[in-house]
């Protein structure tokens, strides 16, 4: 978390904010509440740069048509959810060539032990992914993503904190070796990061096949919500409120008063899970209603997405090329 005085100092200058999202499949509630919603809020606080991390996605998506389709869908969905290209630079990671050049240069300084300690690599292997160099060196590419734009602040969840620490370690090592060249970024980690549960109660993730899409068709959404895992409490009995997937999801999309009312009804008993699930379905459908409308408008004007990504690419390259010129001079290229 950024110290208060340092945050004030950043605001007095122009704070540059960076975040990215992988196009590895249909976006879901975990993507929205974990990254997209906070990013949309951050775009009013400084100079925001948001990228579609298609290079990172190559570690899991190895079908060209699927990847291109996913990139397009992420762009449409992010714009539909409120990303404003007048406030944020929005672009495709692979369209900034300097990223991979910087990643290689950083890799020549990266200790193997630093990468071996990264928990994300071990977690992905545990999920059955092949132990490729791409997965192992993922934090170096992420460091390049951050450092190539002279980023000040990187909003991340607690599970990504270690990757920001790797980026900071590499800045210190680079600057110690070649002189003061790269800017030291700061992570911004919310005090209370919402962990979005999936249909089975585990963290919502494509890997677990337990996701709820933001823009599910009505019939599909209803079916998924009605299949939510619950305990066997009879209708007349009080329902447990701790670790309730139903309540946790409802809290994300309902007003505080509506959520408090559902908690009270859980404790009182007399209402079955089926009724609560119907209420959750209605809240999710209503919450994303305006975004569905905006999404249809964007889909009707495909040139809009092309224009946004092209303008974002040009701005991102303008910043990255300046940083890369400093790096090349520093290392002797």
C-alpha cells in the first residue's frame, strides 16, 4: 500500500497508473470486480495506461483464431464496462515492441533464484500447466510491462504483489549496474480485496471451470445461478452466513441495504435457497444491464474498437520508445 505522503506527492505531479488483463477466455465476474472495476475507478486519478496482455496469454492460449477473438472481446467488454479512452490509454501489449526488448535485457540481470521463489509458477504447475520458459519467466515480462512506461502506481490484488516486488528488485539491480535509468514503481493493494467465489465456492477462475460470465445469456446465467453450491439446510431453518457463496456474490451486485436484508433472512430462516438464488440472478442481471446495452452499441460500430486500440498503441509506443532509448544508452546498445 502506498504511504499517504508519497501518494500526495504523486498526485501533485502526474501519476501514471498501469494495469493489464489477459485475453485468455470469456471475461467473468472475477475479472470485473478484481481488475476492471478498480481500473475504471483509477482512470480518474491520473494518467492511466491499460493493456490487453496477449503476450502473457500465449502461455495458455495457443490457437491463433481464439486469441484474436479473445483480444477483441476483451476490448469490447472493457469499453462497455466504462473504460473511457479519453481518460485512459487502452492498447494491445504485443503492439509495443519495446516490451519484449526490455524483457530480454532485464532477463540478463534476473537471478534464477528470484524466479524460482515466485509462487505463481508453482501454482500453475499444480494446475497441470506445462513447465515452459514462458511460465517461468512470466514475472520478467510483467516487470517490462510496468517499467517500459515509467509507471508510478500498479494497482494489483494481493496475489500479484510478489510480481511487483520482482519488478522493484530488477529496477534496483539495473540502476545499480547501469546507473539511474528505470523508475521504481509502487504497488497499490486495496485493504479489502474482494475474492469473487465461483459456482463451487472456490475462487472464480477459468482453470476451475466455475465462472459466471459478465455478459452471459439470460437462460445460461439463470441456470448457473440456480446450480450454485449450497448446504442442505431445510427451508425453515436458519442458513449459515459465513463462507456463503450466495451471500458473497450478492454483496458485489446488490445495495448494502439489500445485502443486509438477505443476511437477516438467512439468519431468520423460513426462506429456501431457491428464492435467494432467484434474487441473486435478478441482481446480477440488473447490475450488468447498462453495460449490456453499451456493449451492443459498441458491437454495432466495430470501427470504434479499432480506433481506440490504434490511438492507444500510438501513445503507448511514444512513451515506451523514450524509456527504451534511455535503456539502450545505459547498457551500450
